[in-house]
């Protein structure tokens, strides 16, 4: 196994679905096969526009695990790398900060950028460089004092200086949940998408929670488009199928829901509050999964 960088761009000719698979030509097949079972980092080469834009420019934006490789049945000489555990970084990581390049291969001996190296869409990534990008991308999470003891415990239990802590931190459910929650709260401005309530305590801690539309237990990714910011009550109702969201982002109320005091807060066909950036809006595929598998219509 070997870690790698996958270059992604919505303006490319490839059929990437970032949280599910990566599309690539045969010249990268051996490098991608080497990454099966390991973690990869996604790099976006330039600022993009469109419904899937991350808004990033020349930055590392996310990470995932490669679970397998399969041939593209419709395009000769191309393949798909299947992915799991996809998660956006808490903040985008520029390919360099000052004179420091997160990938040493992108820096020439004279200190300038190696443009030719950027031409490789799949690049091997040493563990120490993965670690550096990971830490920068999740700085806010890793420095959170409420979570510091759990992070330190990952190192205390490990006898390896580098490898095991990286893997443990990357896949640790608590870290991923915290990162997902903070990102969803951020894009919804700490406001419940159903009720419009925004409650914050004296310390600045918001009441709003981050709900997975398609749960992680059912292969739902930790992405903002698979999340909705909800108050505790709305979250409970959503998880138990008492409310759902239509394809045009209208709130649907189950016929089985009869709690009148709470029902008054939930107008049927009321429009869901969604993030300004389209890429963070609830994904239609995940909303349909919730309606078919959870909603008690």
C-alpha cells in the first residue's frame, strides 16, 4: 500500500464522483493499484466554477481511502478507483506556504515550482508529507481543546513514530464526526435548516447539530452535501422518518406525525434553508435514499 495525491477538476474530461470514485487513464494504473487499501489526498489545480466547485485554488481539499480498482466498460484504457471514507478538510491546504512545498517533488532545486510535476494527475505521497497536509487541513479540529485528550491518546497508544498515528487519526470516528459537524455548522451559519432557529450559548457554542442524510452506517459520506444543520428536535424527527426533504428542498411531514406543539414549527412544503454555495446543498441522491429508506410517508 502507498499513499497518493489524486488531482481532481470539474473541468476535466473524467467522470469523477469524488466521494465514490476517481476516473483515470491506464498510465496511472500501477500507481493507483499501489494505493488500494490506503489513504489518498485530493488536489484541485485551479479555481473552478459550477455546481461541484469546492471554491479552492491550487489546494489540497479532501481525503479518502481507495478500496479497489475496476476497468471502465465504456471507455477503453480507463479505470475507476472506488473510494470510501471521503471527507473534506476543515480548511483548504495550498500547495505551498511561503517557501515550503507540501510535496517536495513540486519544488525545483532552485526553489521554484516544478510545473512539469503538476502534469501528473496521480502522484505518490510519502507518509510524512501526508501527515503534514492532514495536520494543516484539520488544524481547527486537532487544536480543539475539547478534543485534545482523545488526539493525544492516539499517540500514547502507538509505538510507531509516524505511520500508526496518521492512520489512527485519519480514520478515527470521533475526529471525522467532529470535522463533519463543524463543517456543516459553518456552511449553515449555525442555523437550523428546518426551523430557522440559531441558538448560541454564552461561550459561543451553537445548539444546532449536523445530521447525516444517508447515515455512515449505510455508506453515507462525511460531506456537507450529505449533511443538514438541524436543532436537536428536528434532528430526532429527521432520523426517525417523521420529516423528509423533497428534491426541490421542501419539507415533507409524515402522516404519522401528530405532535401538535412541535408540528406548528414545521410547515408542510416550507422551503428548506440551504447554504449559499451549491456544492454544499443537500445532494438529491441522498435525499431520495432518506425518503425511500427512512421516511414514514
